[in-house]
C-alpha cells in the first residue's frame, strides 16, 4: 500500500544570529552552497531569513525521515560555516519583520506589490506534507473528507506561541499572521476535479491569480502534482514530530481510500464548522476541547487524537509507519513545541533562551 501513498515533506527554517539570537539574512549563501549538495531540494524564500527544504518523492516515512534528517543536517552545517544557526519554529519569538530583507526575485516582488504589508509581515515558518494519489480525481474526493481531521493534526503541530516579544496567548500564532493572505484557511468542498479546476480557471480569467500556486489553503490538491498537499501545520521543532505528523496525514489518506473502496465515506463537514475547531487548535493546542460534530458536543482534544489513532490503526502497518505514528503518544505526554517554548520562558524569563532551546532541538536526530 505504501507505494500508492508516496510522500514529500517541505520545511521552512529560520536563520538566526547565534549572538543576538535575532533573525538574520544569510544573503542566499546557505542556499547556494546547499544546492551543490542537494540541488533543488534547498530553496530561498520570500524573506532572506528563511531557508526552505524539500525531500524527493519518498515511498514511506522511513525514506522521508532519512531525507529530512540529511537536509536539516546539511543546512545546519552550512549555516554554521557562515557563523549562523537554523531553527524550526512557526514564528521567531522576538524578531520584528520590519527589519528583515525581502529576497530579490520577480515572484516575490510581485507578491509584495500586490499584498503589501500582509506579505512583508508574513515572516512565518510552516510544514507542508504531500501525499501521492493515483489520480487528481481521487485526490479531490479524499481532500474533501480529510478536511475534518486537519484541526486535530494541527493541534499537535502548534509551535508558535510568541510574536515580536509577546506571549500571544495562542499555541499557534503563525496561522493568525497567515490569515491576512487571501485564499487561505480551510477550503470549501469540491464535488469533482472539474469543479476545482473550473474554480482555478475562473480566478485566472478574472485576474485574481496568475497561477494555482497562489491558492494557499490549509489543504489543496496540488496544481501540478498528483498529490494532496497538507499546509496547515507549524514547522515542528523535532524531526520526530515532523515524521509523526507526516505518518498521520499518510494514514488518514490511506484509511479514507480504504473506506471508499468499500463504498463508504466520512462525512463532509462544512468549512464553517471545521473552522471552529481550527480556531480552538490554534488557541489551545492539545490542551483544549474540540467539537465532535457527530456527537454535537465538546470533547477533550487529546481524547480525539487518541480516537484518530484508533481510526487509522488498521492501515498503519501496511504503510510501514507504525514507529513514526507511535510518537504521537510521546507528543501528548511531552507537549507540543509551543508548550515546550512556553515552559522554557517560564523557567528563564528569557526569549533568547527560548531561541537557544529551539535551535538545539532542531538538530536532534539530524545526520548525514
């Protein structure tokens, strides 16, 4: 089964000055050096203080773990040669976006020109997970159903409690920053791939967008690949967390596909209802309640995540991701990245110490 649901992982890292702990430009030197090793798997982003990495097409989480581990290691080593460090967090705890340079590139200039301050202030770091499908027709049907589970997995990923030196009160403030962009958040239901493609064509025809990559939803059928792209998560601090979330997304897709083969399906809930759970996940992480829409009642988020693990359990071994998905239990015990950032700040009263904690945790498990 795992060959049917191939994987790709993209992570965005912050580049940090180890003395000031501020975000800093690497003047594309890290990217230029990394591309000699990993070719186009390391890329620049809109802000010069960001480095993006992406795996190739992976058959399972074991291969994906190896690649993301190598990419973290390479980028970290090359950053070190420039006297810099990298960190994996949804936001930087205290750097201000106004001080950060924009990468010179026609695409970024166009986005900044159109979106103005919403683009310039979008100094955030996410995790994108691609799950491959046999066809885009199948992908759109599975994407409709899997939307319901996005807040559950997102709650586990929360890793951005601080913004510009403030404790925001959110476990993921990254999502609040990104909300300023158009075409973000939970998408509507699309009845077919033709329905989706016609929507994209209409936006292009009316000059809303010039290509489908400017649709930045939390989940989308990728415009060029036969994948569902999950975009809702903060960049996790630990490789183990990235792989647990990846395994969850892959398992959800496989489980919903298995139900479809038996002429069964999960209920397609409305965007408005799912958004209620997304807000709760952003605010409270795994420590709040989400709504069980079937029961029409609030349920402890941790309990719903355990139910989710039970829901996908019968496909996990076929996918070969048992070890990775089991790490979710440790996440429920140890807390999310946001929980651990907040704990360090409570102990030290120092956001610089939080940055040090992030950069140290980012390299756990990273190796050639």
